[in-house]
């Protein structure tokens, strides 16, 4: 059996995301976001999609679709200069958000919870999941006029 056929068979029969699968599923066996309840899903170590496009004025919704606690933490140097900082927990800057996570799991998004942010300035917005940054859990929202 070739690799693609094997992965297609495995991906359709399991309920957790696997590297190489073209359709990422949550820990519950359903699609991460069905378009109605979120824009970006969170697997164990990924934002899905990793890159999301939005327009100025759009509200983007992240949803924890895994069994792990996550954060959405913007990078201070990864957002446009005149843009509002964003982080789950409502923190004013990256260092405060990071410190809050490490002190008391501040800003955590529990299983099936959502976080949303409205983007008012065009540009690229880079963000991380603080507890899973070492696993490469990073994402980008690209906001256009």
C-alpha cells in the first residue's frame, strides 16, 4: 500500500490528528471547525489552519478542540505597530500573558472553549500557544483591507 493510501485509510478511521493527514480532526472525531463555531481550531500541538486570512473588521474565533489547555498569545514584535495587542485572558502585552500562564495558567482556553479577537488594522499577526511553543504551536492571521 502506498503512503497516501495508507494515510487516507488511517485518517478516516481514527479520531485524533496525525502528522501527514490531510484532514485534521479533533480528539472527538469531528472536524475542528465547521465554519459556524470557529475559524481556527487547536489540536494537541497545532493551530489549524496555521495561517488564516481575514479582512479588517473581522472577528476571528479560535476553539480548543483538543484535550490540552491552550492559549492564544500575540507576539509583541509580530503584530503591526498600530494594532491592538491580543491574548486570551485579556493581557496588555506578551510578557504579562506569558508570566500569567506560568504563574497560574492565566489565559488558558479549556476544552471546547473559544477565544475571539476583532482585527482593525491590516497586516500580519503572529501568535503562539505559550504552553506548546516548544512543540511549534504557532499561527498567523493575515488581515487585508
